[in-house]
C-alpha cells in the first residue's frame, strides 16, 4: 500500500526570522529553479512510476509563497504529474502575509487547495518587529481576509512565550485570532534554538509560558475551537488530517530538502542543504541523509508519545494489536509516576488531561 | 664500626616559620644537594605540599658533614609537618630522634604550634636547639622572641641560634650546634636487633618501604627479620639511606636512619610503630610504639560515576598505605549509592586526602558533609559509637549523646581578643583561660566541641583576627551535650545523605538553611514536593518546591519525529543523571551544595 500523505518542503524565505531553526534560507539567484527541477526528479526516483492516491497533501516551509505564481504553476504541474488525489483530499498550503498575493490564491483555488495556513505569529506590531517578521498585524489581517474570501479553510500559527510578552498581549492576540473567521489555530511556544540569533537569549526573559497556554486552553474552546492536539485547536471537523496522520503513525512521503518520509516502517530524512539535495538527485540517487528503523520497543514508546499528543490519546486495543501487551503495560507503568490529575486511564486507553497537556514534554520524556 | 658520629634530629616549627626553607639550606651547606640541583621545599615531595607550601609527610634525609673539629658526621634530618592535624606524624618522627631544632620566626614570635610541638619533643626527652629564623627581616625582634620562648615554653633561649634560612646566614653555626648539642645515639651493635618503623610508603615495584631507625643491632640486606607485632618473618631485599633519594647501603647500625624493603604487600604487615628484630635472635621486648591515632572527623566519599567504586577502593587502600591515619569502611547511602565512610584526623587532613585521591589516583568523588564521632549512651546502659547521622538510634532509645571536645589555644595580638572570644562563645566554647605571653600578645584557651571547630572555625577566626591568630588544639575526651539529629525529608521521606547532627538550639536555624538551599537546588517536579527538616517525628521547617509548569511544546515539523524523539531522549538521559529519591529527581550538585550550606551558610 502506498502512502496517502505527501509533504513538500519549500526551503525558501524572504528573510530568516530571529527564532527560526528550520531548513530554509533566502534564495539565491537560480536556486528556486534548481529546487523545482530537483523536486520533479525526486518524485521520478521515489515513485518509480507508481501513482499514489493522496488523502492529504501539505506544502510547508520555509515559505511556500516565496515561490512566484509562475513557479507555483510549475510546482502544481509536477505534483499532478505524479499523484492522484482522493475525492475529498485535504490540501494545505502555508503562506506568509507579506508574500501572499492574489495570484497565489487564484492558482491554489484553481488547483485543489482546501486549507491555507498563515504564519500570523502575533497581532502585536512590536512583537512582530522583534521577531524579524516582514509583515505587521494589518498585513496578517489582510492575508486572512483574502484567503477566506477565496473560500479556503484558514488557519493561523501563533507564538507564545516571546521575550517580554505580557499575558495581556497574548490574550489580545488570541482574542483577535478567535474573531477573524479562522477554522484552525496552532500555538507554538517559543524555543531558543542553537544557531539562531535568539540562541543566546536569556531564557529567564521568556517565563514558563504556563499561564499563556492555560489561558488558550480555557479561552479557545469558548470561542468554538476545541483542542485536538497538544498545539492545535480547531472548529470541530476542521482538524488537520495531514498532521493527525503523523501522530497516528500513518505513512507519508516527504519531498524537498530536509523533508522526512515514513514508509514501510523506515523513517528517512533528506539532505537539508539544497545543493547537496539537488546533486544527489542529479546523480540519480534518493537524497537521503539519514534513516532509521526502530526496534519494536522503541517504536512502541515513540508511538505512545505521538498518540499522547492528540487528545484522543493511546487506544489500548490498537496499540496492543500492534505492539503487544508488554509494551502497553510498560507505558502504563511509566504513567503511574505522575499525579492522576495529568492523565486518564481506562479500558479504552490513555489520554492526557488538559492539565497533562501543559506538562506533556515531561511526561513524554518519561515514556520515551 | 662507631656510631658516635651520628646525630638524629627533627626540625619543628609553626606553619610558615621557615622550616622547609631551613631544611633546604642545611642540605646545601652539607653538600647533600648541589646548589644547581636545588629547588625550593626539596623535601616536600607531594605536589600538593609544594603547592600549598605545607609539609604533610615526614621525610628523612641523611647528610654528611665535616665539622670544624675535623670530624666527619652523619646528620639524619627528619622533616615534619607543621599543621595540627598532622601532629601524629610529628610525634612519630620525633621518636626516631635524639634532638630537635625548634625554629621560631623572629618577627612573629611564638605561635600555637611552636608550643604544641615543643611539648611533644619535651615529652620524648629530646634536646631542643632553639633557632630564631628570619633575622634579616626589619621587623625581627629576637630579644622579645627569646623572652617568649623562655616564658611560654620554659627553655633556655639564651644561646638560641640566629639564622636567616633565606640568605643562609647562621646556617654553619647551626650545623656546629647540632653536632655539639644533639646527643649521640645510644645503642649496642652486638645486642639483638631492634629497629623502629617510624613511617612507611608504598612503591609499586618494591612493595611497602619501611622507614626505620635502628636502636640496637644491625640491619643488612639478605637478613631474615621479624616484625614483632605480627610475628611475621621476612627476608630483607634492600637496605638503604636517604640522600634524600633512596640509596642502597650494606647495613644500618645503631642510631642510623634508613629504609628497608622486604617484598611486603600490605600496610597491615608493616605497621608504623612496630619493631623489627632478627628472626634468628629476636629481641626480648619491642620498642615503645605509638598510640594508634583515632580518626575524629568522618565523612562519606562516593564516586561520581557509580561504576568507579572499585577504583575508589583501590585508591583509598593505596592512600592508607602512605597515610595510616586514614580509616575507611564501605557504606551505602540511599541517595548516593555505594561509597566509603572515611575517618580523618582533622579537616585539613580530610581535604588533603580528597585532593590526593583525585590528583594522584584520578578518582572524582563527592564528599558528604563532615561530622565528628559521637558516643551514644543507650537506655540499656550500653555505649554506641556513631560515625554518621544514620548510626543514631531512635530518639527513645537514647539516654545521652556525648560529643568530642577539644582544648583550644589561640595565640593572637591582644586587640583581637574580643572578636575571638565572641566567636568562641558562638561556637559553644567555654572559657578556660587567658594570659599575656608578651606585652601585646595573648594566649586564649577555650574548651569547645570538635563539631563546632570543624564546621568553619578556622576560616572565621582568620577573618576576625585578620590572619594574625594561630591555633592549636588537643582532644580532651567526650562530654554530654544536648544534641539532636535533624532529618531532611523530601515528600515525607527522609534522605539519609542530608541528615545532620547539631545542638538542639541550632536545629531550627540550620534546618532552615538546609531546607532553603535544597529548595533552590532541586528542580521543580511535576508535583509539589515538600522539603522538611525534622527532629525525631517533629517537623521544624517546611518549604515547598512548587510543581513544574509548562515545558516546551516544540513544534514537530513536517513529520520530523526523529528529531523530537532525540530531544526527548536527551531530556530523559539528563534526568537519569539525577539521583532518584522516591519520585523526586535530585541533581548531584544538590549533594555538593549541601556540604557548603552545612559548612558556612548558617552563620
């Protein structure tokens, strides 16, 4: 059975944000063309003539809108050349407010795009400036409105735990997000990553983020957004199927630099460097930098961690069928170290409570 | 062979009065070491001795000297440590001598160890040659120091030798005085062999090397000898003298100082203080030995990496061979795992041992807070010795707790008397006397619990007297005191490594400091963790470590689950390095910092 999910990584941005450690860079001349050619070659080599029928497709980055409308046409053609789509396939595209144009939206509408995920991050101009974003709050508002007017489901990414972010400031951003017609809201806590301008920032400036997250857990459901994953809230029925597939251990193909694929129990990661990625493909080889196949026990533990990201949690029956009774029990006993208020355990399985989600990382690190 | 040309002597002095420098000058003046091969503190062989400028081990050296009278003499100098913790080394060395050179700094005058070491020498009927050192200093006042010597120590200082170990001035005169005044060793070469082991070291190739002083008879290579304490016989493989490196000689006769090797593997077979005699013709009586020194300060040594426990054991065994005053036995702490409870003669002794373990043997270790040895009178009338807080029985079974006391002498300029007395009072000292040893110098004596002394007394005395005080102490036995064991509990469970003993009046104060420090050091857990200090069942301090709150929700991007898993695994690994006590993870640093807090913070 071939994978039903495809992720395409666009490794370009108009500018690197101060906090970002993802594989992306400001494109040099000719790099976008090189990328599109290499991507087509990757599909050729990877699929070997097969045509997977996709349930979900996600174009992320970087910044997919860093590709011009013309380049987007070429990208769409490449994907259509290699894949079929199921009738109600979910196709998501990420967009940045500053580079999203009407032409982009038109191309997407004419193609199969159902969701647009916008990198809003904040509705506070000072915060946006601090992060090195190229847009202001108004830009984000316009982008959301434009995407909505094309009939897409629109989601937004928000960041909390920013330096000197006040609780009130965060509350205002959340309130605005909840009043803009979005169907999906993702919340990410700022992490200071090695190799970024913010790596040397004093963590004490950030606070523990607990209150910000707890507020979102309280507020968003009251505005119609239910939490379905540790970082994701959605109007019921509008959850991202693509992301849920990751947590449910579904298979997926990842294409583009630094993208990860998971097929036939093997997880592999492409070269992060565009040059290295393209060179490998030119030589006719898959551009895989590293891959891993986990032992049964390790993959069981990882599966439990992934499942606990979702509010639905670990389903006992499925889990035992796949990994055996012993592995399930070892997850249960790892959970026992924690206060009962953090999780629920019953015949159906194990789930983190709202309170548990707030300290999920510690729980996962115990299980892994 | 004649032995009346031998002179055996030690140099005794207070710390920093120039003992090691004077030794260096004597070695030069007798040509034992050529000047170009000279380095400072030549006899202090341990790296740590040279670094700290102190002497820890006694080191003997043999010097050939042609005196003004034309005679050739053999001078055996046995260098001795100056710090009070090592006074047992001093007394051992002195027992191998007929005389001692008492060095006093002509600028500073008589200090605590001057007195203590002089008394040690006097007890052994040694001839003392007083020497006033540093007379080249402008601040030297030799006449007053002579008066101090006469008044405090009670020796005739009229013919004290003025020298400058720095410039070498007066050294030839001193050598003449040594030949003239140090008694000729008495001994009978034809009598049955009697040789005193005054020290020993371990050598990887030759086994235990015993430092000996022959009293009667003769030692020679190939001879069969008996160690009288163990009644074991050995064949001597090597006999030699110190010049100062070990040089083989044919034989050692009465009065001579040297070393012997006999393929001895463990220190127990060749105890310091034992008498070596001849197997074929044993002496009737052993020589007067030494009292076995009893450790008074204890602490636990634990390897930082658990699997290094055997390495630590081997290192301690080797260290013990070179320093028989160290005792150790295995112990097991719920918090720190397997380690050793080690006994020492004092705090400096403990620090030196710890440092030597890590430097010479490459063992990284955690030391628990030091404590003294306690005697506990139980309700059934028996007496139990406690080397650690966990040795304490339940409160109801305790009739009385006794702790070791010392008699403390402090020498200082009189302007600091007030400050020093205040410190002594605070440390539960009881005043025993004060006298003027010079118009502006005072000797203050107090009885004080050893536990208070080892805490941080020395450092605090130094700071409140601006470094002008010197001190010495002797043990004066055990006295009953109102002591309690304070337990520290995490989540209602006592953690043995954090328990400590203190006076009932200080229990709250110290408990508060310890609990406060732990609250700072133990990272937040997923639940609230109460940290308590308790005496028996009674909780006297309680603080809470608040529950951890939000942890990072890293974005798991584009299905890169591997990266996320590795991050989680790294976190888990970090947690493993912490000590798990119940559900609480305690970082190693908490155990270390706990020591600091018990040492100084509650002042």
